[in-house]
């Protein structure tokens, strides 16, 4: 018998290993996931179309009409309502009132909310009770808060009058002076909604990275530098979220103004855009003109929100 010749060793295999067994069968799971997503999203989309987008389109349509809210027919007048609003001197006063109210409400409530959240994020005695006390006004009706604060700012028998008279300081007439009336409703709104910004900031502080604070403290950074360079960048998404939500809520405030001043004193002393919509539509029965003001308010809010989003995106890319 002849000896078998040795075989040459095979070259090593490169690439992924060969599959073992039969190839896997394709399942219909992606198709089922699309059906499930459609089933879950469709009811919400239907509600959005019926109660949000359709009324928005109707509002734009009515803004080009002259319509008494009690009349069965609306007459098309083009851009006449927009021209009337632009040349009305009361509209400029309303815009200024809305700007002052919104800037103060957003800036002060967010600053105070962050300060209180940083204070009550520490281990203090009775902090849970204080947290609940700060948040409680947020869940109270705005009309009830407005009625309660009338007993605070009343120049004849209010609590603020008694406190200031004890130290020899006179109290202004909040119900007759437009500037002080705007201060009154702004303060009331900030007090009611401070708990919202406080709770959101408190949740963000409890989820921040403690190792960054410890590293900055070891490096000898001052408290202000740790706040500005370490804490605020971590709170940027939360600040962006609050800036939009608080802005939208403050622009749409109605109940406090209606209860405390009814848009006055002296005509339009505390009238904002949303209250002007109510006044023109339901008091003066000019529904077409009220729809015009609502459309202008929507465009303004849309522009501001787009600017906020772009600024936030740019800040996130640079960080």
C-alpha cells in the first residue's frame, strides 16, 4: 500500500463567520408595529384636528370678516380688521401691557423658582412642608386667587395697607392707577404660578451630575463660577422648556385680570392681548375683530417660539 500524501493546510477564513442552520424567517412584526402606532396615534390626531387645527383655521377665516357674534352671516372685508387694529392707539397700549406682563412673569417666576429649588434641594428641617406650601397655589383656581388678593391690595382695608402703615409708608391706589394695577395683577400671577417653575427646577436639580460639582469644588472654583459654569449648562434644557411653557401660559392669562381689574383701570390699564380678544368678541360683539386679535397673538407667539428654539439649538451645539 502506498502512503497517502499529506494535504496542504487551508487558508485562514476572513470576514464574518458562516451562519449555522437554516436562514431566519422574516416575521411580520414591523408591519404590526406600524398598525399599533397608527392605532395609538390616530385618536390623538383626530382630536388635534377637531379641537386645535380646525378652530385655528376658522379663526383666520373669521379675521377677514365683519361679524357680529349674534348675526347668522359674516361679511368678508379683507384686511380691514388688521388695519383697524394697527392704527388703533389702544392696541399699542395693549401690546405694551402684554410685553411688560409677560417679561416680568417669565423672568421673575423662573428666577425665583430656581432660587427656591436650589435652597430646598438641600437637607433642611421641614423642607417637604415648605415644598408643598410653595406648590399649592398652582393648583388653585386663578379666579379664587384673584379674589383673595383683592383683600391684599385693597387701598382701604387690605393687608398690604396695614403692613405699610405700621412702618409709616403710604399705599398706592392699585385700582385707580394703571401702572400699579399692572404691578398688582403681575404679582398675583407670579405668586400663583411660582410653584410650577419651582417643581420643574427642583426635579432637574435632583437629576444633575454630582460628580461635576465635586470636581469643580476640588479645583477651587468659587460658588458663582460653579453656578454659572457647571450648574446652568446642565439646566439648559429645563430652562428652555420653562421659557416656552411659562411664556405661553402668561400670555393667555385671563381669569386673574378679569376678576381683579376687568382690564382697567382707565380703559385698557391692564388689558392684554387675550383679554382684548374677550372684550371685543363677547363685550363689544365684534367677533371678526376679536378673531383678528387672536390671529395676531398666534403669529407673535409662533415667531417668539421659533426664535427660542433656534437660540436653544445653537446653545446646545456650542456646549
